[in-house]
C-alpha cells in the first residue's frame, strides 16, 4: 500500500484547519488536510459570523489583533470575498453597574487597539435611536464587524489548494499513530497518510484525538441557536449584542446588506455526536424573539424565515486548546474555541503555521496550552 507523505498532516477542515493549510503552504510546507465530511460543515459554517475583538478574554486580544490585521487584507489575501464588513460592534447592557464593567474593559491596556467608546443615557439613544428603553449603556468598537461564515473555510481551503495543498474531503480518520519521528494516519477507506508533524483542528471532536495521545480534556459540546428574518430595508449596519450575566438575556444580531437580520444567542441544544446533528430548540427561538423585542422594538412583527444549529466545542474556562502537545513531539492542537473562534480563524491559522514551520511564534498563546488540563479530575469528555 502506498503511504502518501507530506510535511504536515491536518485533521479537521473547519476554518482553523483550512487557514492553517493556506499559511503553511505560504511558508513552504507540504500539507495534506483530511476532513471527514465537507470543508466548513460544522461550527465554522453555522456560527453567527461575528468578527469582533471586544469582549474577549484580555489575554486573547493579541491573537485577535493579529487575526484582525488579516481580515483587513481580504479578499486580496485569498482572492475570495467573505462578505467582511467592518461595520462596528456595539456591546450594550441593561444595568448601570454593567456600564462600569464595560468601562473597565475599555480602560485595560490590552484593549487599547480597539478604540472603544462608552455611551450611556441620552447620548447612547441619540447615537443608536433604535435601541429599546431598557438599554442603559454600551461599548462601541468602531473597527469590528461581521462576515459570512458559510464562505470562510471553503474560501481558505480553495486558496490552500491553489497554493499547492492537498485537501481530502469525505475522508474519515480511523487511527492515528506516532511512528518513529513522525505520524501515520489511517482512514476508513483503507488509505494511509504520513507526516513529520500533525495538527489537530477537529473542533468538537478534537479531544477524541488528543485523548489517544494521553491528553484528554474536559470538552463539552453545544449547539448554538441561530435564526434569520425576512429582508427589510438596510438600516442597521452595526453588530449589536447584549452584555449580561443572565443567560436568557444573551442576544445578538446583525443585518446584512440584503436586508435580512441574523439573530443568535440564548439557550443552546445538546448535539447528537453519533449522527453529527444538532437540533433547534423551540424555546430558544421563542426567547430570541422576546429578547429582540426588548433590545430592538422595531423588529416585533418581522417573520423568521429560517432557523439552524451546529456543533461547537467548549472548555470549562471558555478558552481554546491551541499550541504544541505537552506529551508528543511534532503534535499540535487548535480546537475547542468555545463559540467565539470565527474572528480568530485566520490568525489561528497564521500562528499555527508559524509555530509548526519555525518552532515558535511571536504571538502569545500560552494561556491556551493543553497542559493546563494535565492531571485534572475532569478528564472524561462529555461529548461522547
């Protein structure tokens, strides 16, 4: 049997894996990417499409800033349009004490590149007159925006292929082994692939592979809840989301130039990991409608024309697994982005390519190391 060889093997064809393949080729590495289903089918293609930096863990902003610099270069970078619009992002709240928390975030040194502006009271409602009266304040990020998640991973994959990468869809991994100084991967259709280095970007299934290398992590899986309205005249360019500690109040929306309003937030569903399907929760859609009427009273009579969900991986600290293995030389991870990986995708691909090709990266990713879960008691995955 012929073993197909490359410098780097990537398992998982979401945005992280596709972007990593593209940037690895730009660094001269031969790359093979294996995807069990279709590129961008799961979390990467069904998320809300937020290209935001504000509201992130402050230690993640360096990575987010690197990614934002790449978003600004689209479509020049990959010769494809992801419908990215730097529309601004508004984080609003319903309580006075929450305004102080938004102010503290804006004042943090790590957030200086975001140019955050705090609004409250009359000034807020003059600037954003469509907001409901319950909204007390907000933090405006002028450079953040949104893009079309359905386009992102396939576009990076096409760019990677044009640059010389090999991408195999409908290719399910059956076994992964460390053999000598490299890795040997077998697939359910009987093929074998080998490489000196292995990058696991398998999203909600990433822990299944890390566990095989003695690095289990307490990954949980959830299905985000999304809805889209009928088209109406384009009047809401800014992405808006609610900052709150009350789960049912979490709501966010964006209007696309075609006029539809895309809505996310609220209760999540539990995916079926055997059938690889996530269901829409009716109570979540009903809650979204209720919360939207509070946040944006003018949408009260719009029709919802489509709802959907997906499969996302979450860690207990809401931070991803990203970086080298703590156990195996040549093994790398980038998965578990906890529902907020879309903006990071290009930056993650660039950082992982730099790390794999050179042995180090100039961007801080130490907080995301898989080593933080070594020896914890919560080693069994909830995803099975």
